[in-house]
């Protein structure tokens, strides 16, 4: 009897001792981890949620609104380590949200730890942050960075970690450098020329003008030109045009070249002096097209800008001309000659000088976001920001 009682006691003890080990083994299984996660989020619902900041929830106007009388409080705050450090970078730079958006949450992905905070964003928000945090005049990244995890983009920094094929966690750093509207960022991401000042109603007057030559000619007519105050430090080139880098530039620069060769050269064919200057202009434009550089153009193109300043109306007229059709009917050539002969040299200088300023900006690789960031990964995944 005693031995039976002892055996029974030992069996009960073994069962009791074995319970924690069984629970531990269960916790290490996928169902066990899911059950533990569900139990924790039941007790602490906020740990199972993430805030959201999506492009659709932004106000349609300015992406940034200063919240302090002192601009430095918005523009000069640097990264500070913390669990919500995005509040000193991305959501400080981009802060003009629809009030209802600030209340929205999404279920935290199961691959992310409950103990840490994350915020769900989309790709347009991230790219807008890059545009707004990139330092004017900064040199583009020297090397292709697509094989590493940390990406430096002219002052903006992104740490990109792929958790799953469709889940990417980012950590970002950067301070506000340039303010944009939501509409202008949308247009920049669709292939607008990467200009710091919105060209709408300046050189882009109607839909489609961004793909034409007017904005190139406008650059050529600027008297106090400064590259660092003209172009964005980086740009997005989604345009498909020929098989060469800088598609959106070549699309417009070719339009300028075709207008000179197919309109001006034909209309002024009977004028020896004008024909000589137009031929010089064409050689300069073709040199840029062939060699993809502005270096050496000055040895070919020697046409100078007339001393008389253009009136605002004349400037707009030239810009609109390069936004116009690349051909005219033969019956219009005589009238064209009469109406444009006094602006001939302004037009020729605008064509070459504008193309020179463009090629000088994009001739060296490294400014295209598609070549800096792993865009295909970012496009196909859900994006979450983490703290430090």
C-alpha cells in the first residue's frame, strides 16, 4: 500500500512540475505565441495598434505649417533619440494633417514587437520627407547605395529594414530645408521638372507643358541664375523617354532642339547671318545631346544675348513658343519670320543656355531617387517607422 501511495504521489508531482515546461513548449509554438500576443493586446489594446499618417490624409495645400512663432523650432530641430523620434523628423516636417487622420490606427503587424511603438506611413509621405529634408546645393551620393541598409540622400537619412517581403521598417532623420505643397509633390512624382520654385503659370501654363521645352528656355533666359537655388538636390524620374538616364530632361531638351532645327532653320534659310547663328546653335545643342555634357559647348556656341533686356511679355512669348508645336506649315513661314526676327538671338541663347544648365545638373548620376533608394522594395511593401 505504501509503495502504491508513493508512486501515486510521484506521478502527481511529476504532473505538477511538468505543467510549466508544457506551457513553455506551447509558448514556443506559433499558436502559443499568437495566444500570448492576443492575451497581451486584450489587456493593453493600444500595444496592438499603430498610428497612421497616409498621403490621402494630408491637407491639400502646404505640407508644413509652422507651429511656433520662432521658425527655428520647426526648421532647426535635430534628431533626438527616443521611442517616437519620428516626431522630431518626419511628422515635424510634414504636419498639415486632416484632424481626423490623427485619430486613425491600424492593427500592428504580427512581426512587430508589442513592446515598441511604430507608425504606419506610405511611400509618398516618405518621398515628400526626402524632398523637404534634402539640403539645397548638397552633392548627390557618390556611390550606388542600393545594396546597403542605410541611405543618405543629401542630408536626409533613411535606415531601411525588410522584415518580410511585404513589410519594411524605416528609421528616418532630417530637418526641414524646403517647404512644398501636396499638389507640387504629386506633380514632381509624376515627372515634373525638379525645380525648387513651382513652374506652374511661369513656364508651365497648360497640362502637358511640363513635357515641352518652355521651362528649359525659361532657365536660359534667367539673368541671375544659380543652380543651387534652381533645382532640387534629388529628383524622381518616372518618365519613359528613349534609353538614357534623365528622361524628363531629354524629353524637353529634345523639344527645344527640334523647334530650332525644324522651324527656325527653315524659316531663316534665306538670311545668311541668321542661318549662320542658327547653325551654330544647332551644333551646340547636338554637342550636348551627343556628349551629354556642357563642357566644350562654349567653344562651339558664340552667339551672345542682346544688350536690350526683354520685356516680361517678350519673355513669356518665347517660353510659350517652346511649349508650342515643333513644326509650322510652309504657308506660315513668312509671317513667322516677320514676327520673330527681332527676337532671334534671345531665342537662340535661351535654347542653348537652358540646355546647358539642365545637363550640368543631371549629367552625373546620383540625383535620381530610383538609383538611390530601393524603390521596388518600398513600392511593394507596407511601411512602418520605428523609433530609436
